[in-house]
C-alpha cells in the first residue's frame, strides 16, 4: 500500500475494478495492523476504504496486516554515516518491527498457493525492540538522540502524508497491548521463525555504515 494512496487518489473500488478487468483473480493487500488495533482512527480512513473494497471485490483476497517495518531504520542512514547519530522519538518504547523480506515471502505464498483466500494475517517480528536498541544493533558505535513528538512530526512531514503522521506517532508513543504483541502468523505461513531486527540490520549494514572520509 503506497503512501501516496493513503493521502488520496482514485477510489479503492476503481483500482480493484481495473485489476479485475485485466484478468486479476487473486489479490494480496498489505496494510497496517492499525486497521484492527485502531479501527476508528481518522488518519487511516483510507486504509479502511481499501480493506472494505477488497473484501467486497469478488476476487480471491488475502489481507496482510503488518506492524512497523524494520526498514524504517533506513531513515537513519544519513545521520549514521555523517554524524554517527540515530535520531528517533520515544526511544524506550518497544514494538515488534517486521522484516520486509518476511512480508514479501508471505505475500508471494498467499498469491501462489491455495488455501489463503479470505484469510487475514498479522505480521510482526519475533520480539519487541525499542528504537534505542535498534540503534545499538546497527553494528556501528552511534549516539542515540531522542526527538520530541513535535520534532518527529516535523521530520515525518518530509516523507509521510499529513493525515497519517499523528496516527503513526500515537502508536510509537503509546502502543496498545495488541500492537506490542508478537504474532505467530509468519512462522505459521513460512514454517520458520520471523526474522529479528538484528537479521535485517546484518543484511543492510553496508547501507548504514559510517562513511570514512579520505585523508587529505
């Protein structure tokens, strides 16, 4: 689900009608778990529109409700490389962030294999981890700087649709128990445990390492 679609765009039913007219018969919808945990959040009304449209589309559908992505840590790459610093809000609040590689594998299975039509899966990592601990897991000696909510809001406005920012910050600041709960669905789907944040960090370390300036 692309961020620009959350901010507006064509009606959800129109997107699905185009897909169906082109011969698509099976669809996997990747969404945030907020559809279940905060069903009345006004900032995610567009999510609910798409989920309702998928459920009534007449297509074979599977819904993946994911927690926060481990790959959100890519937002720290520049400050890690240049300043050996990670900046994030709510540094001591733990959430079970999910490896996008696990999401992709689960989506491929739902598209390829029978038995997933009409199913909704919740995708999380295997343990909850704080931003401060994520920074420590990057494999670099970095300083952690905790942003205020307003500072984080200003930063997120650079890349996130305005209606979504406050809803995201609410989860990061005060997650509900179900948002901190580890789901077994990835292990059920893939037959192996979900990847930990440290697994994601190890694969992506070259993108997050400190740049070494050439000596003049």
